[in-house]
């Protein structure tokens, strides 16, 4: 019989080698699958932390926005009840203050998931904090402890089966090979018979190889396609990037206008002489447009002049060209002041500014300037006498006192919808007292008022709508009002197209 002869070749040493291979392969497979299971568990926990962050983000945003320490503590303690969470950190985005930073006893913050917390204010998302939830390796191992035990048994059985099949197939192949050789020797096999035997052996080897490859493919098969959730996350990421691109376009418009304004206006140190606080809030219709304003110090530490121009948007009128013309106008005004040693009337400066701008644009071949309405303001800030002398066309000044709100337009003070103090001539020069340090002033172009409301065909926001906004946000910190004005404007505008450029200058003397 062939079998006893085959067993002679498989000594105890051969069996030890196969057993060693079996143990080695089982251990390697167990390590590979354990690492895969660990990573899968880690991803699952991070996904849970993401869901937890999303579920609690609204509560946290409100608590941080209102600086409610008690509510932040309550939310933190509630989150720490979750077994997966080993530590929590909340950092206020505005002042980088660490609202909470707690680590469970005996745990370590090894793995983290950070989420930006946004507070929705007037349909605008404001980033207020960063929430970081931590987990550790203990949480992951605790989750996969039982699966790993089952995995070990599964790996042990599968590896033993595969090694046994390989060992059995090797013995079978070896036995067939020895049997064929012995048969050929005993019967003095001819050349043709040897070819046939070789062919049979190759068939056996091919079958064995096919079986082995099939087992290996089944054993080592991995997922190659993305899961639906991963695909959804990628789509969400792409959508956020597209929204970011849109925001960058709006930021580019603001950046373009800010560069022009910074080119025109003096440094901040000059403003500090005249104003305790100030801000400029603006939103242009297009990148090439924007209300232009220019501050000039006429008499050092005493007099400051504001030239403000608001043209209805026209593709032929470029804001940068307008800024250059205004810079020339400024030089002429300063020259005439130095010669006469006094500032001439604001009405004349306004008239001079309008004529000079129109003539300059016409010289440059832009005839469209004739069809576009000029609106502007000349405001002379007299620090010594504590007053504002001004003349305007379509630009408004709002004086917020401790008791009421005064509105100044082209004809002076407005009272009960009736203009008072209208001069008989057409110079229209007026003065506003600035001696009270509690008064707040807002200079606004009419782009805010003329905007069509959302869900309306013709109704504009109007001065009454602006007054409503002013009364709503007047108790906010002064510098925060800069964004609040535009937030309220965009809320009232909705998806309606912006009609004109909007500019608001806030001043505290």
C-alpha cells in the first residue's frame, strides 16, 4: 500500500513544523482582525460622539451665547454620564476662554472629536464655541471584548481548517506523485506514458492551486465600496465647500471696498481724537460698487470733515475711480482752507463735490453719470464748539439721546413727519449739538430704507423700518451693532435682490 510509505516521510519534526505554522498563522490573523475590529469600533464611537455633539450643540450654543455657567455645567454633567465619554472641553470662540475642561477619574483623553458650535442669530450662524468630546482605548476595548473572544475562536477554527486542508492536500499530492513515480518505475514507463503522468500531476496541482486560492480569497476578502454614510459625509463636505466659496465671493466684495476706504481715510489715531467709539457697516451690491466716504482733518485736533458720496449703482461708475476723484476734491478743499484760513460752507462743499465728480466722469467719457442720481453728505465736526455742521442730499443722520431719537435729513430736523427749520434759500446748512457725551450718532445712506421687503412686491423697509432696527439693537455693545445692522437688513430683505449699496457709520463723541 502507498499510504504507509507516505507516512514514513512525515516524521514528528514535519508535524511540529505544520503545528508551528498553524499557530503562527492563527496569531497573525488574530492580530490583523483585532486591529481591524479596533479601528471599526473606534470609528463607531467617534460617530456616536458626532451625533452627541450635534444633539447638544443647540443647548450649548445658547448657554455660551448667554454666558450661562450653570447651564454649561448641567450639560457637561449630563454628557459625562455617557460611558464612552472620558473627558469634555468647551472653549469660547470669541475670547478663547475655556468654559469647561473635565476628565473622568482613571480615564484618559486619548481620542477626540471636535465640533464647532454655532448660534443662530437673525438667520445668521455665528460661531460661538468649540466642543471637544474625548474617549479612550478602554472604551474601545470594552466594546470589542466579547467580539474579540469570538473572533479568536473563529480565527482558531478557520486557521486550523485551512492548515489542515493544506496539510491534507499536500499529503494527497505527495502521495499521488510518489505513486505515479513508483508505477512508472515498476512498469518501465515509456516516454508517452511519462507525458501523460506529468499532465495528470499538473492537473492535480492546478486543482490544488485553485482550491487554495479560493480559500485565501474568502478568508482575506475586504470591503472595497464606500458605505452610504461615508458617501453622505463626503457630499455634505462638498456642499459646505461650495457654501464657503459663495461666502468667499461676498468677502471678496467687502475686501475690495475696504481696500479703497483704507486708501482714502486717515489712520485710526486721528479718529481716536474725535470719537470714543466708531464703526462702519457696509454691504455693496456688486464688487465694483459701494458708498464712498472720506474723513479729512482740516484743523489739527479741532476740525474733521466727512465727505460721503452715494451714487445709485451703474456699471459705468467704478468705486475706485470715484475714490480717486474724491481724493482730488480733498486736496482742493484743503488748499482753499489753508489760503482762506477757514472752512467754507458745507452746502458749497457739497455743491462743489457733485459738480467736480460729474465733470471728471464726463471727461473720462462716462456719459452715464448724467442719468444717475447724486446723493451725498458733507459733515463738518467742530471739536472746539462741540457741534456738527452738515449739508446732505439723500443721506440721513440719526441722533439717539437718552430720551428720544432725532432724525436729520436734507431739510434739517424731522418732527412728526414735518420738516422744521427749512432755510428759505437753497443752501440747506444745519448744525447738530454734540455736547452730550451720552448721545450716539448714526449716519446712513438711503440704500437701507429703499430696499424692498421680503415677500413684498413694492413695500420698502423705509426710515420707520430702520428706526425699528435701531431701537431693537441700541442696547447691544456698540461695536456689535456693526453686524446687527446688516443681519437685520438681510433678514428683512430675504431672497430679494439688493437695490442699492448700504452704509452706516456709528459715532460716539
